[in-house]
């Protein structure tokens, strides 16, 4: 087994690879996540104590490992696509996780415990995710900041006097300081994208109908309801490549909606083209379609190719090599 020291610094893709090779186990990574939360969250409040589900996560990890670890090829073949392979994941507290608090940041629901998993959470568990905790939100997700009367204020890890943005601020902060490798968010008017930009991580508002969540069954054959065009669940990660892996896990590589890969790949002989696969190889991002639509009108046709050419390199370049120094943050907290 590999050492757990520094495992929180691994990318999600690296952690999954080590899980597959048996160098790490789901139980070890649950412990890594827990230790990291305990070390860093006092100054940040990304994962309120009431929303932590360590015991439940350990039980889930034990279940995954019950037939030995790592899985044999025959065991793996019997499972649906296991994109996450036992990787711990955090879920925004606007999404139900069976057995964990489901408050939506409101006193009205401060004692509510979810009786069932949201469709998104069920999909993630099927893809091999271990849900370790819920993350803080503004009440009912209303606002581009993250505070509520139940759990208080979540702080930006780069400067604790500033907001991390919202409404997916808890998930964003958890990622930025290495409490989680992947975390979910939701987005009506920027709630995935605003906090990601405030905290130097990545958030994607996916195509409507692509990611299943309660009240929004994702299917290529079902019509997208009007409300689903605005309130969407989506992935958050520390890099574009990790985000691609997470979106594949949410959508089974596009099986639910056929939107994950670029149009030419979606019609290829491969039944389930994936974003992770589309971006593999040369590392130039060829095949990854981000926010694309057919160019309409003379102005759009003239501007769009040049705009995309300037944007693409920044999407493929890591924004920072390391998360904030938590020791410096804690020393400066009382100043």
C-alpha cells in the first residue's frame, strides 16, 4: 500500500488510478479526507460538523472492499462503469444523501435527515463514489455568497476576510484546500461558476438534461422541462481533467443523454464516448466540447472561431500548483 501522507494532494485521476492498482483503498482515502477536514475546516466552515458522515462513509467503503481489494478483472466486469472506484466525494447541501442531514441551509429543515438518495447521488454511488459529507450553502441556495442561520459563514481559503462566492461555496472551499477530490454543486445563475472563479477551482454548468437529479430525469428521449433549463446540478473539481472524469461519473459517460463528447464522437462506433477519453492522449483538449452551439448570424460566425481559439489554452492550463497554506491562514485568523 502507498503512504497516505500527501494523498490529499493527488488529482482525482491519480487517486482513482492508485485505487485501481491497490496502492490505496477507499477506507484510507475516507480517513485522509476526514483528517484534512479536521485540520483545515475550523477557519473555513466548508463542511459543518453536523453535515459530516464519516461513519456512513466508512461503512460504504467497507462494503466496496468486502470481496477483497483491489477488484479482480472478473469482479470489475460485473459492475457498471466504475469511474470513481471508491473515491470519496462531497455533496452540496441542496442535494439529498440518504442518512445525512438535508437542511438546504434553512432553520425550517435544520433537523431533517434525507430518507433517500437524490438521483444524482444514486448515480455517483453506482459509479463507485463514497459520499463522505455535505457542504455548506446559503439558505435554499439563494445568493452569490455562502452563509446561513444554521451553520454560519463559509470563508475564502485564500483570504478568510473574503467570501468564497456561492451558492456552491462549501464545495468550492473543500476542493481548494484538499478536503475532497471532487464535489457536487448546483447552478441557476452562476452558483457553480462564481465560487469556482473566487477560489481557483473548476465548476461546470452542464447542458440541461445531461445530469440526472430529482425532478430532472436525464434522458435523450425525454423532454427537458422549463425549470430544468435553470436549476442544474453539475461537477466541481481542481482541474479540467478531473472535472471531465466527474462529469462522466455523473452521466455514465454520456449514456443518459448522449451529450458528453463532441458531436463527431457521439455518433462514432463507441456506444459511450467519454469526456475523459476525449481529452486523453495529446493533451490538447481535442474532442472536448465546452458550451458550444452552432454559430448563427454573420457576427457570431465572424467572432466565435477567434474567441474560442483564445479561450481554449486557458481551459487546459492549471491555474495554480498548490492550495492555500493553511498554517498561514490559521495564524492570521485572529488579526
